C-alpha cells in the first residue's frame, strides 16, 4: 500500500487546495493512504498575509487560527485527513 503525504501551506486558497486535493483523492481512491500536513503557524513569515513581508505590518494575532480552521474544513470537505507540521 502506498502512502502519500501532502504538504499544503496554502490550504485556505481554494484554487490550490482543490487542485492538490483532486490528485490526492485520486490516489486515495486507488488505495493509497493520504494525509495532509498543514502549517502550524510556526514560520515567521506567512504568504496568507503579504503585508507582513511587503509593508512591514505585523500579522493579525488570529490569522493562524483562522487559516488552520479554514484549511481543516476545506480538506474535510474532500474527505482528506490533516495533521499539523509539529505533530510529525
């Protein structure tokens, strides 16, 4: 049996998540064990909040919780399990 680990730091962006998710779901249907690794908010920079890099504006305090909750919900819609990076 194959195992597929997908690192998806951009799971809040539907156009990326559904593209990756389609490939992951196809592997799952063919018998692979699929698991998504999501960002745990431990990195100092965040592509979900570009202002932190371009305008030197700090990230909102709740952006990680907001992003993680949305990412888990989007993957749950596709029936794909998730795990946080720090859990590995």
